[in-house]
C-alpha cells in the first residue's frame, strides 16, 4: 500500500523523445522511438512527451504510434500557440488512453520581439489557444517559453490567463539554462502566491543545463512547490541538454531524508534505458556522468578500495543494484555457450528472442575469437552493431586492409557493398583512418562534412574494442554513426558507413519530412 499523498508525489515528465531528440545528431528511427517509449512506460514515467507532431510526418506517426501502444503513461505532444499545431497534436495523441496537449509560446521580451506581438496581443493568443486545446482534451499543459527571463508581473498575468483558459499543468521553462537554484525556487513560490487558481494546477519545472545547474534548479523548484519535473534520459537535449532523469530521481531517493518526495520510477530500470538511449541516439555517456557513467560506481584509489572492502557505505551513497547494475560481472570467453550468453544479456537488461540471439551469438563468437575476455561493455557495443545491421543498411563494409607505419603515405584497400553490389578501391591518405575515409568517399561521393571523429576504448587491455563515433553534417542535417571493433580502423570505417546510412535514410524522408529543427519555435502562425 502506498502512503504517498498528492503533496509528496513528484510527477516525472520525460522529454527524451522530443527535447532530447531535437539535439543535433540525436535523431532516432521510428522503431527506436517506440522502443524507448515502451521502456519509459515500463519504468514508471508519468508523462512521456513523444514528439512535436506538426514538425514532420515522421514525428506525427511516431507520436500516434506511441500513443496507441501506451499502457500506463500519459502521452503528450508539443504544439506551438496556433490552432493548426494544436489540432495536429491532438490527432496524434488522441489514441492514447491518457492524452495530453502541451502548447507553448515564448513570453520573454526577446521572444515577444521576434514574434512582434504586444503583451496584450500575446495574452489574447494564449487565451484563445489554451481554450482551443482545452476543448479537445481536459489534460492541457501550457509553457511560457523563456519564463525565467520574462518580467514577473507579465509572467503572473499570462499564467493566470492560461489557468483560466483551462490549462491543468503550468510548466516554467528555463529555456536557456540561465537560472540558479534560489531563483528557480523563488519564481515557483511567487507564482503560487500571486496567481489566483495556482493551487488548482500542477506546476512543472523544465531546466536546461547550460551552466551545469539543471538538476539543482529542478530540485529547488520542487522544494518551492513544483510537482512535475521535466527531464531526459542521460540529460540528452539541445546544447548542454536537459535535467537528467536519473539524477533527479536518484537524488530524491537517496536524500529522501531532506527532500521527502516520491516518484513512481522503478530505479532498477535506469541503467538499461540509459544504455539504450545512448546507443540509439549515438551520444556516448560521459565516463564520470552522475549515476549512469561508467565510473560512477568504480573505486580506483587504494584508500577507497580499502574502505569499500571494510564497509561499502564508506564511499557509496547508493547501491549499483538500485539503478539496475549487477554487482560484480564475470566476463564471458570463447568457451561460453549460447545459454551463458542469453543469461548474461538477460541479467544486463537485454532479454533476447531466439532469432535475435542467433545473430548476436555469431557476433559474440567472432569477438571472443579475437578477444580473450568479453566484458559487459563489449556486449553492449556488440548489441549496438547488431542493431545497426538490422536496419537494412544500404552500404556495408565488406573488406578493409590498411598499410600503415612510419613511412608515408598510408593506404587503404577497401571493398564496400553498395545496394548489393561490391565496389573496390585503394586510396592513400594522411594516416590509415584518413586513407579509409577517402576510399569511402571515393566509392560513395558525398557532400557531407565530418563534424566529429571520436575514439574510445570500451574495455581495458591491448585487445580492447574501440568504439568510434562519427558525426556528419549535410544541408543542416546532422547524423551520428557508431561502431566498435578490436581494430580501430575497422571500427572507424564502420562508424563512417553507419553515419552515411543514417544520412541516406534522412535524405529519403527529406522532402516534406524535414525535422523539428526546420519548424521554428518562434513561428507562431
Ligand atoms: O526549453 C523550452 O522552453 C522548451 C519548451 C518548448 C517547453 O523545451
Ligand atoms: Zn526545453
């Protein structure tokens, strides 16, 4: 039996699939969005912001399919302050058992300048659009974008209008990550004190992390009376990202003594979804990231290890098991069989159907032949590559041999399979990776620009797998490809090709599809 009263309960609103997916390069496929939504629903997220339906056909379909498949979570879609956006949003979310429309407009002086709306005209527009949304559903969220930089009197005025027009949740965004904890709390407190009807609605906090204070700002808002936190898995999101779900949820759990608020999140699901979001978005999790970083539970120094052996609480404020990390994990090797692999993957939060396991097992055996011990992180990298192969990639790396050493030039002999046809070429370059990338571009010419090339070792040792991330940009579209291999040059070639395949998918959808970034927030008509 739960003893949580409305006052103690903080709703978790996840916007990984909207604000998170908007982050340049973090685009997810339709199926990936559905999979992440199912995981969020399963872990107890109260509200899932599934996308921005007017932004593209793809976004619309993703939101409506997520709405249809939803079980317990409220499914929310984003809409600017105009009837067309709101109607489109409703068409997508209405399939959910519990739909929500989230409509917003930029209220700060800077935003009013851009939209060329006077204070009065904007107030009228807020009244009309929120009323319109409320005629479609009784679950309406309204956000004054850039609330933190909006004049306090005007903020109180527009919040009151939105409440009178029928908004049930008022979200206070720190759109540019500018606020500090004290101010974040003061604004919520001010609204609760000054706005008539404020006690009838839920106040939400939506913080960006530009100054690294998103988690602190969100928790300060809760202490002042906000009862909904907007956040994303791994803190994914525009620029420096949003408040990280795992951070606020674990902070509320671990420091329940001083912040006596509950969430409905099953925290043991945190690690699994963090890994999956990192895989599908192509955004690696920083090693020392709070809660979900690779080092978050690693104790390296002698003093720490000694303390840990005597009493874990010396240096550990939460247990790895609380976030779904198995305590100690024994590596697999080339003698491990299918059953051991299945059990290990299940343990890591990746249950496999027989047909999936078949492919993963072949890849595992291949890796185990080249690498003495296969660690959890190796398996995660391997699952990502298996997932990429599932997506019917048009270009595949068939063969690669590089000649490198102290004598220039280095060269790459490469065969790519393009739409089922093998194409071979040998290219020289400034190092083996440069030669390989030149060969790829020679076979498959592209105007895409390499924005980022990043390598890190997945595990330790000279036989460690390297994970390579490649970010490409073409006509404003940004995609990230990733791959892992014990050979860094092979991983680089596969990551580049993976990014190319993602670009091709986006090109195909490109015409009317485009994406959220082409729909300007400030474009309110
Ligand atoms: O950061 C922001 O202001 C937003 C709004 C659309 C809520 O994401
Ligand atoms: Zn935002």
